[in-house]
């Protein structure tokens, strides 16, 4: 897992499962480990997107983004999915949009310079056209780049997180860390396609 994929425990269950994996539409976060040739190649590609030649830079940004999302999703959030399968080498996962603090999570991540605009998109639950939304994301990305936020700053310090609640990445898998924080007081709602967004 990284900042664009999550294991979510749904109170009412989804597709007969209490735990489901979701993948954000529109964005791609950098990998959080390099334990395969595939991930090493992805880190090189991701670093290039942010105008860096260093895959370790992308790895550090992936870890920073993962921790940012863990902090952001401590409170209530909603998962909107059409149940569209997102390709993966592991357990099944579904594309989704996540609404937190009256904003879309992918939008926040782009604005913070923590992800690249990449991959599959879809019309939003509020009926915003996918191309219109992608254009909005591009404007946010241009602002993040101009302000040199996170991945757009050209380098990143060795320290990813200073928070005392940080779970070391090599102690628990990302999946375990997500399940831990989900069970730690988070209220989750999965809303079917077509439901109005407040």
C-alpha cells in the first residue's frame, strides 16, 4: 500500500466483505518500498515526473505521502465507489473517490504536491465530468509546483515524519498500519453510485 491505496473496514460491509481495498482515481503516489524490480522501475518513473533523477527521492515522497494520508484520515471520511476493479498483483481492490473534510482526497494530495496526476479517472459522484475534474487537478498541480510544495521542491529531508505516533514502515506492513488506524475510532461509510455528495 501507499498513499493512493487503502484497506478500509466498512461497518456494513461491501461486496460481502468487512475489509476492502480501494485505489484512488486520478492520482498515483510514489511507492513506499523497493522490494521488487517492478517497484524500482516505478520509483524511477515517479521521480522523473517530479523532475528528479533520484528514485530514493520518490521513495521518501511516497513515505511522506503515506504518513500525511494516515493523519488526514484519522477522522470521519466517506468512500464513494462504483465497484470498478483496479488492477493489482494482490488481493482485489476497487477504484474509489474518498471525501474528507468536504474535499476529495486526491485533490488535497495534488494540492500538497504529494502525488502525480496519473491513471484512470471517472465522473465524480456529484456528476462533475472526469475531464473537467482532471483540468482542476492540473491547476492545483501547477500551483503546488510554483510554490515548490513537497515533491516539487526538488529534494526532501531524510526525516519523513516527526510525529510520535508514526508506525515504522518496516515494523508493520502498510496494510496492518491502515487496519490499526481504521479500528482506532474511525467511522467509515461506503456510499453507492448516484448518492448526492453533501
